[in-house]
């Protein structure tokens, strides 16, 4: 695989988010909706949350990206996601899907499969368990936590990307981003991110902000995870627990200069897929 | 215009909030609902959130103020807002309306116009774009952000107050509060407030708390924005980003003594309207 | 009453939460749902929120505890609570009910009575006003705040436990935990906890986490309130207001070692009931 992504490319995408300030439309869960709005602002984009079926498609049409997150899904909400997603597709607006808890209940798995069928999803961002379930290669999800995956993580991500036709962005100690052909591994991050509810959702929001300004979604997704993970690394320094960590996480992403990301991004290509 | 509001008047209203601890009933969005509850507590009032149609009017009847915020509206929620708003009107409970995103989608604009038609709104608190849209003088809203207004800001606020029959409280670098005749300008605040999601919603909650204890809603609204803005000024000192700013913002409003507000409020009358 | 609970027993239950990491399923309000998720994590358990009727029972079946909180109830949500609660009963999963605002509106009182009728609730955690209302001994609730109780607090808690057949966990300056026979008094806590929205909801989440690993719900509930209250005591040291207190509250519970709880828990038996 010839493509190598360096920190400079990540920094350039971050700079574009900051200068263009894309609107990132969310249809998301009530647990972390505030975090998603604020992390979008800290990334340099403008969040909006609108899920009523009377307006979700209208809002999607003017957005830079649409983020769908099924963390507290309802049947009505999934229907509105599909309305918004289809309109986003018509308008060339990239759609990011966070399949929170897919595999934990039948409703969640079915909702994700239905959205993938009805909407052209640009990026599917999930944890290992969720991606394993959706790849059909095997994964275990308890509640909203990944409890493991069958076989190799990269293989599962690649299989899921090929099965779904999306860019898969699989978070973990090492994040795996792949379109089924190219594979990028992102090493940024800190274990404290697992002690705070919603870091996965926040990663999807940042992924949306970056997708709004970079049409190569492998690059944009890896850059988003590098930036968010680097903020996490910096925030962990001096944190006394999950909430002082949270305060620092948002502040660090907000104050991250592109040159910080250029120097701190740890993205490498995985060869031989 | 003869009326001048000094810091002492602001401080007296704050003292009344603290001593009476009015119940501020919210029907509001899921993004910032927690912020709204906590900022109401920090102002010295008691928040409650109840939007089921079976109870919203009953709760409004015993409240000191009712705050309606359409940030994540649904058709059912707007219907419940109208039920609660009418009951508030019957009981002499002031209603504050935050028209979040009016102008961004047809549903939002229509919902605000319908609430204004069905409910006697005491205070309409919005950003410049929203107020311009509702005044009919021209405004642009993208997502939930103001993207500008046609013509002079004070003229738009005055036109909106006259068109809607409400006190308009228009937030911005300088806040404009007017009943269409008197105009007060509030200079308190800090640009960091725009980097945090929900400061507009929080301003509406504080406006509700102040309206519950002062029947001159021009005065109460200006005092609320002065107090909230002063907390923002103080919080910005030493903040490292939006989340350390947020922590300090709530703490500053909580610990603000009336004499602090008397000294720090920057409210002036605009002559010649 | 012979049973005395010492700090060592509290610490052992906390240790079990940390080592087993039970899944705590919530159907809860939108105001404090994020706080509930994060406090559950800080206690050492795994939160999940799932309220759609299509999945709430399925999720309850695999949980270690189910927490029901009516803070922003709807008719549909209460129906889903009952579905999930019944399934939890079938599976031996303890159910914790937080009757937020019972007594403030007819809908809230009725919802609690209906849940108590349809579901075998293990622990009913409320403030004094709510418990007085549900005991039928008299209590006053304004919005979601307790405004007092008729007669003695312990008597009301005991009466409520006997009337409902649950363990009652009544929070206040001194918490009262009783099954109608044994009575434990928990002295941990700090007045700052009343200045922050959602500490009652958080207490219910921690109660759920502890109930998941200790089948004597008098002991588990008292231990949960001791741990949460001790975190509050420690967090109040150096807090400048409700939000710096909040940050410290979560961090303190997260970093609380079992030996800290063994030394700091202040639980005593009340004799002669």
C-alpha cells in the first residue's frame, strides 16, 4: 500500500475545519448530545441537532455533514435518520453512522442494517464489538461496550468495510480506519477515554466535522481520530479522574493548533491487506 | 427616554431571586437541558422540567416563570408548550420564549409564530438572526447560529417587540432589551460565551428566574443578561478553553453577591427611539 | 435491632462493584442522563440507557440492575419502564425506582403508584417529600424538590417501606434506609450536593450498581449512599461552586479506594423501630 498519511495532512484538514466552520447536523442520543455539540464546537465546526421528521431532511440539506447515532434510538428517530440520510445523499453531504450498541439488542442491530440499506453511509464509526457484529465475523457487545471480537481486528474492519461499502473507523487502543483496501492505524489516545461516557460519540462528531471538509474519508476519519486522541493524551496529563479529564479534553481540542497535530499525530499505513 | 437602569436595580432583582427561590418550569431541548437546570439553581431559583401534556399545564400553574425553548422541538412538544403557556397566562405566570433556530427551518419559524399567536409571551429572547427573522426585517440563521441581520440591530429588536407585543431580549456583543419603546443595552459578556454550546439557552433560564420576581420585564431581562454576562466576564479570566470556562461560569453566577452585580452591571439606556 | 453495618461492609460491596462491573440499565430523565451514565462508570459499573419498548425488556434481562427514574416521564416511557421492570423481575434483576417529583403533579404520583403495582421494586429511593407522599403520611413536593414531610422522617420511611413492600432509601441531611424493620442511618454527604441538579438521580444510579452485587438491599443501599456521600464530602473541599464541586464529585467517587470507604463511611443502626 503506497499511501502514507503524515501529521501534516491531519493538520491541513483541521485547518480547513477551522476556516470553513462546517455545519454538522446530528440525530443522536440524549445521553451525550451535549458533549457532541460541544466537541463539534471545539473541533472548529458548528453543531446543530434536529430530529423532528418535519425538519431533519431540510437541516441535512444545508449541512456539511450528518452524524447519525443510535445510542438511545426509537422507531420514530430511526425513520427520521433515514429521511435525513437520503436527503444528505441527494445533496452530497457525507453521512457518519455510529452504531452504538449494535449487537446488544436485536432492535439496534436491525436499525443499523436498515440505515445501511437505505442510506449511503460514508463512514461507519464503531467499537470492535459493533464492527465485528456488522461484519458478520463475530463480535460481542454488552450494553454499549465492546466485549471483544472474533479474530484479528484489522481483518474485521476490512471485512466490514467490504460488506457495507463504507469507510470503517473502528476505535480501540489502536484505531483502524479502512475502506476495505487502504488501512490506516491511529495510535493516538489514552485509556482515560474509556472511563468517560460518550467519547465514542464525540469521536463520531469530530469525524463528521472532518468529513465535511475532506472528501477522502479514510484520510478525514484518521485525521479526526488522531486529533481527538491527541487531545485525550494531553488531557490525561494532570487529570485526577474522568471529569477533570473531560474538562481538559474539550479545552485541549479547542486550543489544538494545526502544528500541534502535525507533530503529535501518530497515523501509519498498514501494508499487505 | 428617561428611564435609566443602574447596577443597584439589577442587584435588587438578583436579591429577590435568591430570597424567593422561584420555581422556573422549562419545556426545553435535550442538548442543554442539564445546563438550564443548573444555571437556574446557580441564579438562586429552582428548576423543573416537565413536558408531558398530562402535566405541563399543572406544573406551569404553580411556577414562578415558564421557559419555552424549541432547540430540539417536536410537534408534540410544541403542543405541550402551548398547553403550558396558556395555563401560565391564566395564572399570571410570565412566559419566556427562546426561538432557537427560527429561520433555519420552516418548522422552527412556524412553531415560534404559532406559540406567539396562542400564548401571551412576556419575553422573547433570541440572537440577532432569529429576531430579524421574527421581526420580518430580515435575518439569517444557519443551524442554531445567527449569521447576521438586515440593518440596525436596535431597529430590528424594536420592530420585533412591536410586531410581537413582547419584550425582546436580543443577545449579542451588546445585548438589546426593548418593549418597543424603552431600549436598554447590556454590555456585559465575553466572547468565550459563543464557544460554549447553550449559553443562549442558559440566558433564557436566567431571564425566567428574574422575570419571576420583577414584573417590569425590560428591567428583569436586562438584569438577567447583566448578571449572566458578568459571570461570563469573570469566568473567562483564567479559563483555558470552553469547558474550564463553563465550570467557572456556573461557579461565578452561584457565588455572585448582589453588590458584585451592582458594581459590575453595564446597562445603559438608548435614547431617541 | 442487632444488625450493625460497619465501613468494612460498605467497602466490600464497593470492591465487588469494581471487580464484577455490573451492567446498570437505566430508563431515566433527559436532564441528568449524562450524569447518571458517568456516575455509574465512576462507581465501577457499566451504564446503558435503552428505553424504546422494542428493546427495554431485552436489555433489562441481561443487566445487573435496572434503574427507573421518572424525572421527565411520558406515558410511553412509563409503559416501557413497566415492560423492562417485569422482565427484570422474571430474571431476578433488582429494580431501583426514583420517584422524581412524586406529589408535585398527579401524573407523577400516579406513575409511581402504577409502577409499584406492576413491578416488584427492590429499592425506592426518594427525598423526604416524595417518600412522605408515597407513604401516605404526608409530604410536600414543589417541582422536584422536597419541601418537607409530616412528622418524623424515620417513621415516614418505615411506613413507606411497609406500605410499598420495598426497601426505602430516603435521602436528606441524614439518609434513612429501611425495609420497614431494620433502619440504617447514613450521615455522609455535604450541603453542596443540594446545589447541583441531579445528585438524587446519581444516588439512584450508584444504588443500582451496588444492588447488582449485594442481595441485601438495605445494606447495598446504605453502602451506596455512604460511598456517594463520602465522595461529596471530599469534593466539597476546595470547591468554588456547584460545577467545580461536580468535577470533584465524579473524580472522588472514581478514585475512592475501598479502604477510603471503610474508614469514611458513617452508617449506624437506628434501634427500637
